[in-house]
């Protein structure tokens, strides 16, 4: 199977090489960096209403807020790109941005 030569493609390639079945939906976690608790809470509400499991976390070491989003889906490059673009579209007005994704492949 071929994957695009970018960071998202590399992650998908690694998962594929590790035996993850791309024909079975898995839980994919998307991270959204947010500037503060207030905007993070707004994003949790917005994304929860859009069908994501969403929660806000604070990293004491780096003093950063992150909105963690989870969605069960097939591992598909274009869909992952589309979701990250959608996350940016929703998050940018509140100072947030998509900051990566991952899965355990279940």
C-alpha cells in the first residue's frame, strides 16, 4: 500500500506496517492546542456537538491547554486531512489549531 510522503502518510504507513487493519474503524485521537481554559471549554462543547468525544486537559509541565478529540473511523489519509482542516476551521477563531493525531489501532 502506498502512502503520501508527509507526516500523516508516515504515521499511516507505520500503522499499516505494524499490522493495523485499515478496513476496521478504530478510535483516532486528535489534539487541538488552545490558548486558555475558557476557549478550550468552548471548543469541547462545539466538538462534542459535532460527534467527537471531547475533553480539555492541562499540562502542568509545559503550562499548555489541549483539547483532546476522539472519533471512531476508518484510517483514511484524505479523511484525516479533512478532519484536521475542519478542526483548524472551528478552532482558529478561538486561538486554537490542530496539533496532531494518533491511534493505538485497537
